[in-house]
C-alpha cells in the first residue's frame, strides 16, 4: 500500500470544500430565484389592485359629476309637450361638390407603368431611318477642284 502524499490530501480536501461551496451557491441561487418569483407575483397583484382602485375612483367621480350637472339643466329647461322624434327636423344631405377630373396623362398607376415597361422590353428595337445623303455636285473631271486647297 502506498501512502498518500500531503499534497494529494490537501487537494482532495480542497476539492471537497469547493464541491460543498458550489452546492451552497446553487442553493442560494435557487432561493434567490424563488424570492424573485414571489416578488414578481406580489408586484403583479399590487399593480392589479392599483388598476382596480383607479377604475373605481374614475367610476365614482363620473357618477358624482353626472347627477350634479344633470339636475340644474333639467330645472332650467321648460317641459316639452312633443316627443323628440316628432319635433326633430330632417336635414337634406349635402350635395357633393363637383371635382375636376384627374389628369390621366400626368399620373399613371403602378400597374400601367409596369405594363408599358414590359411591352418595351418585349418589343423589337426601333428601326432607324435610312440615312439620307446630300446630292453630290456634278463631277467636272478635275479631281483637285473638289478638294480643299492648302496654301
């Protein structure tokens, strides 16, 4: 049997301690995650409660304003003998103003533009007109008279 050297003993002890520290850190992370989850849940619950309280406050304010505003308005108006539907006048609908027609030559739709481009691509190239040459002056038989003279 071989005896273990002091270095290997220290290394084994250090490895065991590191394993224990890693397990403890893992537990701390799990606890922190659980705490965070609970905090998120409580935050959502508080947020919902605040929203509900705001809704109740708005409803209470709206209901408090309606009767206060409606009571003086009812006292100042004289009572009506006819129902609203019978006394209501019917207005004739407005006639539409005539608009100037859109100039079709200036603005084309995208489909028209695409169609014209495709037609140009599929069409054969345009035929060029035959060259027209000016009539040559009648030859007098003297070849030097036709050319420019150098002096």
